[in-house]
């Protein structure tokens, strides 16, 4: 029997719901708070049917996820987006999708290849830039990432570019020296344009589980993450960790990536996401 198909609401339902949410990577603390809210509303509204509990659950989930994105209004371009994330999280592909989205609405974009740590990273980003049809500023592998970012910012200002998207080396969020490098990149950007970066997007792999919350916490402490790009959200990944990120850190989800193609991304929609997360319950 599906969880909410039962006629009566009993303790077994709450226990099974707890297990379901934790299995979906919602996290223990957020799960506890969520269930308490749903229980309280069910009591207050005298709900006794499982299907109505499901409706309350969805409403509470949407509430957690419906944070103000706080997208800045930039009166003088370029808009500067710093993208961060761990190795293998889908960051470079997500950058290409962001660039493609901007290009489709007529914006001129420069990609800054500040992932100089991996030899293949610059070539990979250059290939994406060619496919999307946007400009790229890159140095040799091993170059100073700050120098790449500085040159990209200067190029954007001199060429009248609308947007700069900065790639950074995928890094373990627990590595002190690498996080310090990120802080340096942010400082370089701010020296050229004091209000920048206007956005700091953390790319989170939808399959990453509870580690995604730790990533969000560390990267936010280092460079002030302003939004999440939830990558690799397909039929097998639930992505429930973003509920914990929104609940505990108040960082909004901005975009979702659902495949490898440039078109496989969309602005985050809380209702659609919750409906998919609860589809099998």
C-alpha cells in the first residue's frame, strides 16, 4: 500500500513518512521539523485521511523551498556570476547551460576559465563556449586563476559584454587552501567591479545526498553562496537535500539541470519539484 492511500492517519504513517523523507535525503533535522508542522496542522484541521496529509506535506515543502531569490538588479553590466562546486558535480556543464540561456535572450557572454588546476578543464570549457557561441578568456593550465578572472573582467568592460560567468576549480569544500583561493578570486572580481560578483551559484549534484548540505555550508562561509543550481536531476535522483539547504541555510534553488543537453535546464519551480518528490508516496 502506498503511504498516503490508507484511510486513517496513525502513528505508523508518521514513522513511514519519516523513513521516506530521510531516504529522499531531506535530512534528519529538516525531516523532524517538517513532520512536526504537518502533524500540528493535521490536528488543528482535524485531518484524518492520508490523502489530505499528503496535501499538507506538499504545502509545507513548497513553503520551505519558496525563498526569495534575491536576484540583484544590475544597472551597469556586466552581470558577474561566480560558480563553485566540488569535483564531478556537473559544474562545467551547468555553466554552459547558463551561458546558453543568456545567449538565447540576446545577451553577450564571456566565460572565464579560472579552473586552471586541471589540464583538461580549460579545453572542456572552450569546447562548450564554441558550442554555445560565446566568448572565453583563458590562460594556460596552471596559471593564476585570479589573473584569468582579472583579464575576463577587463575584457567584459572594454567589449561591452552583458554577462561574465566564472568557472572555478572543482574542489573539496574541506580543503582550506582551495577555499582560500576562491576567496581570492572573489576579491579580484570586486577590485574591478565593487558590486560583483552579483551572484555566487553553487552547483549541487542531485545524487550527492547529505554531503550537499555540508558543501553548501562551507562554500557559503567562504564566498557567500546566493543560489543553488541542482544538477543531474533525472528519474533516479530525488534531490531532497535542497529542502535541508533551504530550511537550514536559507539559500534559494535557482535552476535545475535534467540532462546533458544545453536545453536541459529550467528555473526552479517549487511546486513541480515537490510533486515529483512525492509522486511515489
